[in-house]
C-alpha cells in the first residue's frame, strides 16, 4: 500500500438501514436511546420520526476504508461531525445511505482519507476523515 | 451545574470490560460487516468503532455526577474522534476513564468536550473524544 497517491478514489458502498438494522445496532452497541426505535420518543424531541444512531452511520462509513486497506488494524484515527440525522421509516425500504472516500493527503506512510456519507445526495457526516497506516 | 470550573475533572476507571468473540461478531454484523475475516477466528480484532461501546458506557459516570445536573436524554452527540494505538482484540480487559476537556456554556445549553481513555493491561489502546450538546429547560441558564 506504499504507492498510494493523493486523489485516489475508494470504491463506494451503499447500506440500507431499516428499523431492524437500528434494533440490531442498539443491542450490539448497548445504545438504547428510544429515539432510535420509538416514533413517539422521537416526536417528543421534535424529530419527524425514528432516526439512525449517528454511530451506526459513522461505523458503517468506515467500511469504505477498511474494505479498501484490507486490515482494520491499519486505521489510526477517525473523526466525524454528525451534521444531519438519518430518518428511518417503518417500512421494508428503510433509508439507503451512500458512502465514499478519497485520499486527500499522503505523508510518512499515512494516508488521510476524506469520507463522505450522503442520504438522497445530502451529506449526513461533516469533516469525516480517517488516517490509515500504509507501510 | 456544569461550567468551566469542571474542566479537568476525571472519574475513576470503569470495571474491566472483557472483549468477547461473540460481542465482536455481533458488533460486526450490526455494521453489515459480518463476513470480514478480520473480526473472526483466533486473532480477531474488534471493528474500530467497537470502542464506542466502552467509551459511551463511561459517560455514565459524568451523567451520575450530581453537581453537573446533566441527563443523557437532553444530550445530542455532535462529533466523535477516535485515536487508536492498537486495535481492540478479543480477550482484552478494557478499562475506561473519562476526563472533561472543555465546557462552553451558551444560554440554556452547553457544549461539553470529553475524552475517554481506554486501557488494556496497563497499555493505552484508544482515546475516544466526544463533543456533547446538553440543553436545560428554558429559564435555567448554565
């Protein structure tokens, strides 16, 4: 992985989040905030309905990087801002999020990948960057 | 109520959490990555963001601090940074220690920046830094 150039575009992935995805992530992560499974709880906080865990979006987005570099142990750091929530309707279609990445810096054997996550063309993560060891 | 005077406050380390093969597999599956060979077998590592399971559990110590008047249900997670020194592995016994880094009060809300240090067998494994936006009911200024 030493000959990676700035501008390299990583293969993008899509992920569909349904209510079942959220329940599964709630159990796995032990984040049982009811806004991620109850429309009533979401409405009480002024949300239009149940939204995905920000950390589900963050964790799924990193698959772009781990699929590309082949070894999750190479990931040195990862940052995201949660700029927009991902509403997940109570149907079989759910919400489909598209994830991509571009190498924006290469220094001392460490690639910086700028990560993008969009729902219907709108960014849901801001300033998302991962550093990956490439030696 | 939480204020700049609480910057630097730390809480005692959590009880050790034992990273199990079953939990790693469950977490990978929840991210749609069940088939990734890195997360299975005798040398399994945890998905990088598995660290949130341990770091967010450590937030409870801060929410339980009566002086700060915080509640999880009035909190929005605004950003997250992980720095890994090595991957979490099956068999690690991990402690989590929370420190408050920064408090910026704005009217009836406050941005709280905190870092949770994750250690296994006396070795630093990961730092998980979060910014939380906490809101109090109208009329109660921070």
